[in-house]
C-alpha cells in the first residue's frame, strides 16, 4: 500500500481487493440490483453494500474493506453510478436499501437509468 494514495480510493487499489473482487464476480457475475427486477445484466463492478466508514478507511480496517462475499454487491455500471450518486448526496441508506431489498424497484428519485425493455405499443 502506497502511503501517498488518497484515502478515498483505498482499498480498491490493493491486490487483496482485486482477489476479493474476482471471487465475487465469479460467484455473482450478474448485476444483483437488476436481478431483483428480473433483468439479466452482467455486473461490471463489485461494491460494498455498506460503505466503508471514514474510521474504517483511516484504520485500514480489513474487516470493513474485505468482508465476506455476501456483504459485497455485483452491480452493472448503471446501478453502481446510481448508488454512488445517492451516496454522494447523502441518500445512502434509503437508496441502497431500495436497491438491495429484493424484488423492489429502484426509486426514480435517484435517477437510475434502467436497462431498455421491449415495450409492446401495438
Ligand atoms: Zn443493474
């Protein structure tokens, strides 16, 4: 771990994270948020369901950074972006609860761009 790296990108630049990410992707290769609404979309990123706390980052907490795979989420780019935006706006709890509650749709308030669907307008 380089001392000069910004704290905010830890642990995503570590080899350990890369291993954890690959394990998660092999186990859950599809976007979990899309699956809750019946969409089959390949995951592109692995993310923490519960963001690493500021304290956790400062202490380089392995327990927070490299949790069991169940505590991680495979997401498509669209859902990852939506979640990240929600977190940045301080909406983490509600937005992520909605994304991962299982079977629930994503609130439109977080601006999620859903994958295209075939709509029969005839
Ligand atoms: Zn998705």
